[in-house]
C-alpha cells in the first residue's frame, strides 16, 4: 500500500481542519502586531496546505518516498499499544522521536496521515516566521518581510512541511535557537544564550547534526570570552554577559564530552565515537551508490586529498548537482535549488564589508560554515544533500535579507542604514 492509498477517516479530516483553522487564527493574531508579514505567512500556509493535500490524496512529492512513508507507518504501528502506552518506544537517540509524538496522537484518536502533515505545516509556518524574526534582528522590518517571502516560496521548505519528515520540526527549533543567539549577541543577556543552547540541544534530539551547531556556538563564545579576559587585563573592564556565557558554555561542553560520551544522537551516533567515525569518512564516501551518488573523484585516498577535497565537497553539498552531473530529471530540481544557495552566498560575500564588523553576523556565519563542513562529508549523494541543506538555509536567507532586491534600492538602503548606525554611535 502506497501512502496515497491509506483510507481517510472522518477523525483525520476533522483534526486536520481544526489544525488548519488554528493556523489561520494564529496568523490573524500576528497580523494585529506585524501586519506587513501577514501576506507572506498566509501565502506560505496556502502553498504548504496545497502541497500536503496533493501528497496525501493525489501523488508523490520529491523526498516523499521511503523515509517519509516509514516515519508515518512507524507512528501507526506504535499506536496499536493504545492511548498512553507508548512510553517504551521513546528513544531520544533514534530518528523516530517525532513519529513517537504523532504515534501518541494516533493512539488516542485514529490513524491520520493528513494530521501528521498538518503538524508539519505548522512547523513550516513557524520556520517562515522565525526566518523573518532573525532577519529583523539582523537588519530591520523591511528586510524581515523580504526574508519571509523568500522562506515562504522556498521549494524545499514547502516540500518538507508537506510530508511527514522530521526536517520541518528540526528547522523550526534550529531557527528559534539562532534567533535567541542573535538576541544574546545584541543584548548580552545570559537568558538568551541559555535558551539558545537548550533549544539547539532539543533540535539535536531530532537530528544529531545540531550538536555540531552547538559546538560551533560554544567555540566562538569561548574565543570571545578569552578576548574579554585579555581586554579586562588591559582596560579593567569586561562584558559580563560574554565572559560568564563563555565560562558556562565551556563548562557545559566539557561536561558533555567527558560525562556524556555514551549518549547517542540520531544520525551521528554516540558522542564519544565521533572522532573514530571521522577517521573513516573516506571509506564511507567510497560506499556511495546509485544514480545520485557523488562522482568518484570526490572520494579521497589519503588525508592530503581529504583536505584538498573538503572545499569542493562543501560546494557540491551546498550548490550541487552542477550541470555536468545532471543525469536525471530530479537532478534538475536539485540543480536549481543549489542555484538559490549560490545566489545567496554570492550576495552575502559581495557585501561582506557591510556586515563583517557585526558580531551577530560572524557567529551565524561560523555556525553555518561548520554545518557546511559536516554536510560536505556527512552526505555522499545529491538527493540527501538537497534534503539536509534545507535545514540550515534559513541562516543564509536572514543574512542576505537586507541585500535582496534591485541594486539601486540595495545601495540606497545600505547607505541609509550606515547613516543610522553612525548617528547612533555619535549620540
């Protein structure tokens, strides 16, 4: 039985309708305080709902094959234990945490694939909203609206929100962590840093790659804390939020590495075995098979080749497949998806002088580069790369939000922002 052949029940339709109405009411509530972002959010809801209905009743969507079907089927298999009896299947180190959560809903109601998808649509809406919020923190409200439109129309965001994968859940939590991280840099309030780290750890439960994001955050904050110590010795003054945050994160990371090395996260395994698996990256790369597998010249035979191929594999992971690697119709979709990433990166680097001096930009860039590095060696085919890179594109959209648009508009806007910052510094 394929996904579209699962019989629809009245309970499924009613619960899905209730969720949809709830999303509309939430949108109307947000429109009262932030009217300019209502339209892109509403467009996002409509597009994701249409995609979800198509996938549920009519046909397949990209990335909607084996994994998506398995996640939904696992939720229904566990639901047979009955309402309130799924505790034994909760495994925070597996890939099925979100299936377990939906399985509890199934157990207390009935099987409802569209309910699963509607929950993902909700997380997809949260993703668009959070991208806009991060862009607003980095730029202003006008840039936030542009970021919201890009996120609302971004193809992989739409697909991930329409099918029962964990990507929509992960991305929303990841961006909430990013938002609080930016707010910490802007205010140095420790509560934001603690919240960011806690939410990133929660995202790691859904997909272990967030552990590397947390490590990148910690590394940057620790470096900043060291600089504050040096500055304190010279000037007698330190930013308490930076110094205390560095101490807390370094302590937490050290404790995690030493005391929790046996803790397992989905997709990366046990923390203590990460170094051992890093030594076998070349072997795992060589095992890639299938029509979407990376070409043979991206498989290193020694450590020197691995270092030399790292930037090439990062480019393949973020921007691939390149035109010369297109071997099927689905690769064309991936190629155009990669061109969006490439356009955002070029735009950001073209105007690097406009943001390089700001700490919140640099820490987000550090997080993104670490994730790109992990992605470069963690995936070995274009299909998987297209799916996983969408988890982190929200950072690129937010960073580029103030630069999107016509060049004349962009230049005038950057000049106005520069004058505004200059007047604030002189006040």
